[in-house]
C-alpha cells in the first residue's frame, strides 16, 4: 500500500501495486486548500486509507503554509472542523 501526494493533480492517492484504490482531491484559492472529495475502493474499506489520504493533503498544506478547509464530509470529520 502506497499513499502518494500528487501536487500536479491536486490530490493524494492510494495505490496497491499499480492499481489506484483511492484519492483525496482538493482545490486551491489563494492560501486556502479545500478538500472536496475523498474516496476509497470499497474492497479496501476499514483500513484507514481514507484518513491517510486526507492527512497527506493536510501535511502538504501545512508544509506550504496554507490553511485547509473541506466541503467533503469525511475530510471535515477527520480534520475536526
């Protein structure tokens, strides 16, 4: 299992070998990153992958000095706001 931050695609993605199994997508407006979609293949559910995807975006935003918000209900729950 690989969680990879992909800035050129504005997302983090999860891979099982060469197969993409999840993603967390965001948009950027000024200094605010908005997570709008998080999804993991149901076959991989219950492994904490979605949480890791959200946290990968949050970590990248923190490193960039950006604030993170969410319109994705799952990411909102993970971020605690």
